[in-house]
C-alpha cells in the first residue's frame, strides 16, 4: 500500500509515519521543514509548501496513486501560539487544507484523512454533560484555530460528497508524548509543564503556570492517537469522530502528575496568560464503536514523556555551556 503523510516532520504525523512503516507500507512524507527530532523513517521525504496548489499536486504524484492520504500539515501550536498568530493560522491552514483536498480528489486518492480538533467546540462549564460530534453546531469555537478547522471539515466533506473521495475526519483532543515540541512557544501544556519541572534545579522549586489551575482538560498519549487515526481512516465510519481519553484533569492536577513522575516538590505560581476554554468533556462513542479505546493513562504517558523532555533540557543546557 502507498500512503502519503502531510506534516511528516511534525509530532503526531512523525509517529504516524513510523506506524505505517511498521505495517510494511511504502510511505512518502511531506513537510515544509526537516523533522523536528532525527531523520524521518519515511521511504522518501519531500520538502514542499502545501499552501501552493502546484506543490500539493507534486506531493500526490506517484505511480498508481496513493491508497491513503493523511493530512496533518498545519501551522499550529499551544494556546500561546493560537492566541498570538490568528492571521497566520487562518491564512496558512485554510490554503493548505483547501489545496490538499482538491489535489487529492483530482489525483484519485483512495482515502483521505483530515486532522481536525476539539477546538471547534464551544466553551464548557465544569461538570457539564459531554458533547457529541453533532453538538459542534450551532458553532461557537473559542478561537480562530477552531473556526478554520470547522471550515476545513466542511470543505473535506463537500469534496467527499461531490467527487467520490472517501473522507475520514478526526477531532483530536490534546496529544502529547516524546518527540513533540517542548519549547519555543508552540508546545502544548503537558510538554510545557514537563520542561518547566525539568528546569527546576534540585528536588524542589516553583514554576509559572498560566491561569489559576482550574481549567479542565484530557490529554491523549500519541500511540493512542495514532491507533485511532489508522483505525478511523480504514473504517466505514463517516462524519467527524472525537479521538481522546475520558480521563479529565485540572491543570493543577497535570502539574502534580508531572512533579510526581519527576520526583520533585513543585509549587505552581499562577500567572495571567492565555488559558482557552474553562472545561472540556466529549463523547467518544463514535470512535469506540470501532473497538478503539485509549490505553495509556496520564500517569503512564507522563512517565514515558518526562524523561525524554528532561533529556532535551539537559542537552540544551550542555550545548549552551559549550
């Protein structure tokens, strides 16, 4: 089988490439940049700018066509980036997503996966009943990233209805794990907290945390996310599906979990900053109907992630002293 993975130099897509190669498939990766951490296991990696229609066509040019196209390329990051780069997010991602689904349909791709986000949902109160995929409407996302993802979902579905392209859509809940962005302003909360705790010298200290620690989230380990992506893409399940864990924690509990794994006494120092929505709570019945269920708890996932980020922090410190 031939698979195309867009955004292959990034976090989730990089792990997805590894999974597809483990299954024995021929994989082309595409990204505007080099992989963040080490060489890509893809059979070939093309450096293309998917905002350009011609380069989308180049990505899809292969003998016999692609059986599966995974569109994970995006200009994105954590809440700090989402709130500071609204124009870049709206322009760059809209161009990538419109161009890629059009090119895939023209190239006769077999199946087309689009990575959406739970950012398409409205804000929620703590303790509010879970939202299903249909509860995305009437639409009221908290940020422009969510609005663009919602538009891109509808674009992909329109191409599916009108061109015969088989489209599958996942709405990702926060994903974390090794080989993810851990510094520079685009990192997600788990990576940011791991980095800050790792930077604490000795067995105790304080770290800055945006907000007051009460915001509720769930965090999905990357291997669970990749399992869901592959299973959904090859299924008969039409329409968006939430992929995530039902283990919801406050930001304060996330800090406590990281501190426990690190073996440090950490005091959160709450400061003003972009927090996003107050709470999240989603149904996973659609993806679980395929037999998928998150296997990695937050404690287990942080135990796998923290040592890797700690090693990156130590390597960066050594490099700064060299």
